[in-house]
C-alpha cells in the first residue's frame, strides 16, 4: 500500500440502474436508500451519486465542485453553435469571484424581510385560487392551485403589472422546458421566450430607473457595494433566474407537500388547528418528500475526498432526498411529523448547501408557510380522489401533474 488515493472509477460501490429512475420513482428512491445503507457513494449513468448527509453537505460546500447548470446543454447533447453561443452566466451557474460578487450585490434583495412584505399578497392569491373550487369540495390541486400559485407572486415581486401575468406564465412554461430532457427539440421555443422576456425586462428596467417603487427590480437596480453595481445585462439575466428559480420549485414542492398530507390526515388536521406549526410543516414536508431530489456538480480540478480521487470533469449527483432520510442525522427518518424539531445546524437539504444555497429560500419558505395552513383550514377532510399522476423523472425538480382530491365544501 503506497497510501495514494483510490481512483473513483475503481471503487467497488453499488451501481444504480438508470432504467429504474426513469420508470419507477418509488422503487428508485428505495434503491437509493438501500445503496446508502451500504456506501456513501454509488455509481450512476453519468458518474456518481452521493448518498449520505455528511458527504452531500461536504461536497456541496467544496467550491471546487462547480454547478452543472453551466453544462446542461452539453449533458443533453446540444451541439448547434447558434444555441451554444447563447449561453449566459447567471447566479445559478456562476462560480468563484463572479458568483461571490453577484451574491454580495443581490443577497439583501432576497432577505426574509423582503419576502415577508409579500405574505399578505400570498394569502390573497391562495384564497383566490381556492374560492372557485371550495363550493364543490373537489379540486385538482396540481392544476387548480399549485400551477398558477407562483406566477402572480413573481410578478408582484418584480413589479410587473397584473395584466402581464399571462405573459410571464407562458415565458416560464417555455423557458422551463430546459428541464424536460428534450433540449435539442425545445431550444427554438426556449430561445424565443428568452428573447421576448429580455425585451420586456429591459423596458421594465428603464421604467424603474425613472420611477422606482417597492419591488425587487428597484432593489436590484439600487444594489451597490463599494461602488459596484449590476450591469443592465446582469439585471436582465437575474430576472430570468428569478423566474426559473422561483416558479417550478414552489409549485412542485407545494404539490408534493399536499400529496404527502393527503396520506397523513391527522397531520393536516393538526396544521389547520395550529397554523403556527407552518414553518416546521414546510421543513418536514421538504425533508420527507422534497421536489428538489438532487443536484449536479462536476469537478473543476482533480479532487481528493475521503481518500478517493475524482479527476477533473467527474460528474456527481448529490442526493438531497436520500440525505434527508439519513438516520445518522434525523431521528426516525421515515416518519412524517410536522412537530419535529430540526436537528441543530443540520437542516433539511431541499434548498441545497454551500455557495449555491437557494437564493430565494426565504421567498419559497414564505410562500409555502402561507399556502399550507390556509389550504388545511379551507380544505378540511382532504382525501385523494383517484390516482395521482406524477411528472416524468427528469433532472432535479419533481411533483404531481394531477392531484385530484375531495374535501368538505364551503370553507
């Protein structure tokens, strides 16, 4: 033994079956947890999956592991130069000094206080979505509530007028095709939506420069640190990042959470009766059944971790969903309990960790904390009304496509 690290490719570790991930979500999740009982790492189709809480956190916090967001086109086999040239660096994919600068400038605009000022509007939006279905006591939660919920809030956050909400909804739907796994086919539609939104955003920026208001865009325009400001191009890209980061994540997590509560009716009753449990309910539902199941990183250089050498370019998939069921961190991890007190300094990992920790976490928490107890109060005796249809297992974001339920009407 010469003491040199083992090459990652030579590890004798569990191998995850790619077909299982595509075909059966529950079986794949079970396979991940089974693999985690054997090893902290498993082999997948593209590289390696990281399975245990300690290692997921350590690797997400290691700045040498770069976000795979910058390589999404490459991973999906896009080779057309016209589209490769359109790639733009946003806070979602930036690294190093560039990421530090962007985060320093925009961080204050995404503070809990900034999110809190939207809470009354969030309640207004949820009530407006429940009102049409309340008299019948029947709804498709995914379609009637979750799908439309984030867009008005993003528009209000940015200061976009109400009459433009449908525009943002279409742009979000088209731009989010980037996660469908059919990028080569969808690029013309994605690019057209980006171009339309860019033009709209430039006009909105010009308006806010002359007539500032109390909204995120005004805060971003005014953001300054030691004389440094965001350029107009950076502002435009930031608005798209807000739309991408703040739409699909929230609607899918809300759907996952309601589906989970439908299987645990006693917890739904408890939340309706004790709305102050909302913060814990959000963290626990994200831990137990998160919409963000994993993320992607690649080695920016040769990295040695736990005496294993990961050569530059190695792809890893930290599994937040599996780490969130790690019994070394969470007591009785397979029990869903909204009274659970999160372990000190070991939060659920749905918002990630390290420099790419979700910038909009405070906003997402506020949206979920307002929606869930209100739905619990207005939809008592919630029960599934037929099978739930789940979205395809693509990349990191997941949720119900259809979630039919019944409840006691009139609330």
